[in-house]
C-alpha cells in the first residue's frame, strides 16, 4: 500500500469539482442533468481575445517567457490597476500566474510558516482552507451570517487576531454568497489589519460582475498604508469568460512578488505564452462583451432569487455580485423525501441530483451547513427547468411520523 505524504492526506477534494464530475458522468450516461454547480461563465471567450491567441501561435510566440510572466502583460496589469482601481504598481510588483487559484497557492507558500494562522470568513471558497493547510498553516474560520450580509466586521476581526495570526482573506465579490464589501466596510477592516500588521489576501476575481449600481473597491486602495499589506489577486477567467486559458495575477510588495517568482520558476515556470497574449488583448482592449454578460447575469439573478423564495422552506438573499446565489434551506431539512429523512445539505444535494436531476453544491464545503450554492452561469431555459424540478422535488417533503 502506498503511503501518501501527510500534506496531501489532510487536504479534502474540491466539492465543486466533485459535483461537476458526477453531473457530467450522469449526463454522459443519458440523464438529462441540469448543472448548477460549475463556477464558470457559460459565455464564450470573445472573438478578439481568441484571435489574439491564434495570432500568437502564427507569429511563433510559443517559447519560454520569464517565470513571472511576459513583461508586456505585467505592464498591462499595471495600467489596468491604475485605470480601474486607482492603484500604482511597478512591473516588479506584479507576477502572472497560471490562474488566480495558482496565485493564491503561491502566496501561502511564500508567506505562511507551519503554525501560522490565516483568518478565513465563512462562507468561503472551498480552496482557501485546503491551500492554507498545504502551506503548513492553520485555517481559522470566522463565521458570518445573513444578518451582516455574509460580511466580516472590524469588531470581529479585531477580536480574533492572535499572536500567530499572519493573514486575512477577503473575497469581494464573494464566492459563494455574492456579497460585496463597501468602501467604508473595507476601510474599517484595513485599519485593523494595518494596525496589527497582518497581510490581507484580496481575491478580486469577480471584480466586474456587480449589479444594481454596486461598486467594487480594492482593499489596497482604501488607506495610504493598505497597499503594502495587501496581496491583490485577480485574473481574466470570470470577467472575460477565459476559465480554460488559466491566467491570473498577483500585485503586492516587490519582496513577496520576487519570492513568488522564485517559487514559480521551480514549479510551473511561466504561464502559457499564447494565453498571456490573449490576456494582454483582454486587458488592453475595450471589454466589448462584458456589459451584455453582466446584464444577462443580473436578469438571471433576479429570476433565480424570486423562484427560490417561492419554494417552501427556502429563503434567499439577493447577492450584489459574482454569479451565485446561496439559499438557506434550513426549512427543508428534517423532512422525509421518498422514504428518506434528510437532515443535511449534503443529503439534500444528493436527493436533488437523483430526484430532480439538478446538480448543485452543498454549503458545508463552503463552511455553511444549512445552505446550497447555485450558479446561475447557465441559460435562462436551464434555470427555468432546473428550478421547476427543484420546487417539485422539495414539495414532496413531509413531516416525519408523529410530527406536524
């Protein structure tokens, strides 16, 4: 029997990818599965970005670049951050990574020592705690609730910082809740972080997917000293429908970026040269497809929230950003469905996959037991059909015998 390394034995598999794989397997066997689990835009990569990638191949841009990414793309990231976020960075403060997930992994690897604590507000993206563990750190979960809009408060942060606290993770707009921090909320959090000298990993991958006039603000921009304590992570996957191109980036203090570059030189080397050419086009040309994509997501969000709130035992707040809703299903649990008493969100997700042929992600993977995550990055027709099936399956629930 092979004995795997301890570091990988303590890491859980991604529940979002597991649900997606199960849904695709059932679909390949002939089942009419509607997949609400996957976290990627259903829109195609815009043609001008594709053409930039094709032209890069034709022109022979198929060789190694510097490990930290091509100089032209780093310059483009600097200009993007200046233009859209009001932040001044030099190329030496930028590294291009193989997707934003890779950015986050590298940050933990160069900053977290064994025993260091990383504060993670929940609900959280499933990879954060596992990536902390891989660096030898200790994830410390800070519970948030619907009453606070699923957002961390400065008072809670101040109270939970301990001598071993090294970093705080902020994700705005949030996966899975869609919550967006206001500038005032971020300022109060960064005042605590700067005073206590802890780093803030700011995951801004859903930056452009905000609705109803809500504005995205980077924590690095809210205080004069905030930038030197912020590791800003972003990429092209969500805003430009480029998930498969795998280009992310990190902006931060030059010393940290240099360490990440050193690590990357011994692991992945540079991100794909062709993909960096495509990302350059995405960041330097007008985002032609983005307004229509945001408008479509907003329409879908409104539809999904309305339908969920009409289901018995389900409540759902309207998210401000990203492309997920995070309904509270506590009122559906404890009932009997087709002879089975369902008491957990995992059981409910399995039931809905079997009974309604709808794939969604149980909330426990995000640190929230009574919730499900639904991605509305799919067509209105799929949303309509899937939610009708979900409503019908939930309507089958009955109280256990002897209870009313």
